[in-house]
C-alpha cells in the first residue's frame, strides 16, 4: 500500500511539471494522460503537499525536533550508552514541553509514537541488549574491546584531553552494620581444626547506603556523596565533633578525626539509591569541583550504563560545559572501570576492618553517625594517590594499553593455591602462662645455685625460652589493657551519642557534613546561653525570696 502511494505521487509530480511547462492545458486532460487521480493532481497544482513531504498528523514534533532526537540517540550510541525506549520517549516529550507556554496543558505522546518515529527514520531500529552468559562473566569479545579502546583514544586525541581531565564516576553500596568476612588467625590444634568456623557478632543494621566516588587518572578525587534512606537530616547523624573517640582513645576502627568527613555530602532519598534528579545534581557538583583543577578545555567523564546518565538534562548539561560523556561496554566494568578495578575492593576491605575493630571495641550498635566516621577511615586508606593512578593503569586507560583489559577479560579461572605447610613443633615449648614462666624461672635459679660448672648451651637455651615467655606475658597484659581502654572509649562515645537530642536540621535535600556539625554546635551554643540565663534567673529569685520574707516579717511586727 505504501509503495503504491509512493509510485502514484511520483507520477503526479511528473504531471505537475508537465502542466507547469505547458500552460493552457486542462486539469482533467493532463490527469487522464498521466493516469493519476484528478483530485490529488488538482490539489498538488494548488500547493497541497503529499503525506510523505509534510508533517504527519501523528507526528507531534517538528522536523527540527525529530532531528534533535536522532542526534541524541546517535550521540549516546557513539559513547557506548545506547538509550532505552523510555528514555527516547522522555527526551522527545521534554522537547515538546519546551515549545509550550508555561501553564498550558499539553497532551503527552501516545504509546505508538516511538513505533511511528522509527518508521519515519529507517536508519534507527530497536534491538535487545544481550545478557552475558555465566561462562563469560569474566571475559568479553576481544574485537569489541579493541573497538572501544580505538574510540576512546580517538576521543582523547580529537578533543586534546589531558590526563588530569579524565574522570571516572561510579556508585557502590555499603551496609551500615554489615561487613565482609575477614581472614583471622586461629590455632592449628586437632581439636579446633574441624570445629565450626570462627564468628564475630556484628550489629544487625542492614540499611543500605550508596556511595558515589569520582577519581581522575592524575590521582585526584572530588568530595564523595552518600545517599541515605530517609527524609530529614537529623542532628545525631552529624554530631558536634565530641561524640567520637579522640585519637588518644585508641579505637582503631574509629581513629579518623572528624575533619576527614567534613567534605562528605549526604543526600536523603526514599530508598538510598540514585535517580535522574540526584544524578543531575551530582553532575553540577562534579562540574564545580573539577573546574578548579582543569587543564584543557574538555573533560572526559567515564560512566557506566545506568539510565540516569542518559537523560536529556544530563546530556545537555555535559554539552554546555564541555564534558565529554563516554560509557563502558556492558558487563565489562568489573575489569575495565578504574573504580571497580582498584578502588572499591580496598574501600570495602578497610571499611570491614573499621567495622570489626569497632565491634571488638564494644560498639553494640552502629548508626549513621558511626558509619560516616568509619567510612572516612576507610576512604582515607583506599583513595590514596598511588591507588588511584594504579587503578587507571590496571584498567589500561592511562597510559592506554588495551592488552591489559583483554588479558583481564580472558582470565576466567583463578589459579590454584598451594596449601600452607605445617611447622614442626619445637623441642622446647615456650611458656605461655604465668605458672610455666614461674617454673622456668625456678629451674634456672636452682640450677645456678647448685651447679658448680660453667654455663653450657642448655643454660642459654633455657634462658632464651624464659625471656620469650616473659615477653609473651607482658605483651598479653598490654593488649588486655589496650582492649579494655578501647571498650571503655567506645562505650563512652555511644553514651554521648545517646545523650544528644534528636532534632531535625534540614528537611530533605543535600547537606554537607561540616555544615551539619556547624549547625549542631551553633544550636548547642544557643541552648547553653538559654540555660545560663535560666540559671541566673533562678539564682536571683532564690536570693530575693529570703529578703522579701524578712521585709514582710518586719512589717508584721
């Protein structure tokens, strides 16, 4: 049907050209000569356009707007971030709203708009992204990886992007009271070898927090974002700096000073995850902070294929601020993205260490306030300049080396590890208790008193074991005192946290940790001033009451 209409329109166009070249002819005669419908021929001669050359009734967008949608799809596809169908419709809907006056209601695009749009643009089509098989979780197509690196190198060369202007942004989830398993040292005795694995009780707080980190190939990192579940910024989340143990308290899991977390940005969300609005707000934050250390005109931002990175507002903001958006190949971020390759693994390792140290120190519950400080401890150790530059090198991005990523993609099986060898028991057992240490000392004393011979090798051997045992006891005692001190400091910190009143600092939105703490301190100062004035009034009243009583008694006399 479509081809017949098209052929008829071509014949009508020839008839119109013949009619214009031979004035004076009748419409019906020309229509009969070229065998075309008379009504359509007459309409074309009087300026009516065909359906194929004019805007269709079901096309809500103008030709310029549809071309903008096509450019949007091509730009994201070239950056390896092809948009989903709903994102294309949302982008077209936003273009439609831009042409409407404020306050005027507009009918949204229909469910068949995308199908008709694709029919008008045969250069575009819908395809399904293939899910990677289980056997290919750690491998990807080599040719596709090479093509991605060629495009990556071309973008850097075309825009003259400096190494310090290459940034990678990624999100990772943390659970406040849950950490990874850790390797511990246990006795190798037979009665413990087949026992159950050692366990440590941790607070059951499984609230999820999304941490957004952004690093550059030069070793820099911008302020992180923490997406927490909730509506209000409560004072107990920030504290005034005195709720945490000091450096002298010896709590290893919380040894970070409060200043390490001052630059954290906390965003309250309904579920603790990112969305389109948060992603756009973060992009403005990225543009502000990276502009301070920008060397070239353009900045390259490497992101994954999350839908929030493909919205119209996100892409337009990147274009306006000379930010080149570039996405990774699907299912390859675990070996191709610097944040996944060299940052978040050590990040969560140090966070686990901080949580376990806090639990061993006596923290029976972990709230958002303790989580922020433990995360600051882990971040300080994980986001070192050497770790960041090493992550980009291991991903093959700076310097560019696609073979590193290809090798990582093809390594599917871990190498077998050699089991550890057992150590042979020493002939002389080192004393490990007070009783055995005392016996060794008594034996040495008796031998020295009774023996009239010169000291032989056995004496020195016994003396050496005695010294080792004495040191063992002293170290154990010192560790015990240290553990007691940590437990006391942790309990004192939690006690101070419980005493702090819970009041709302801000409803929703984003709040910097340092600003939150400043608000808490300012409110505490005002409250202290109010309490001081109340005490003064009570004191004056107590002093004035006896005088009033004496005056009344004298008047009665």
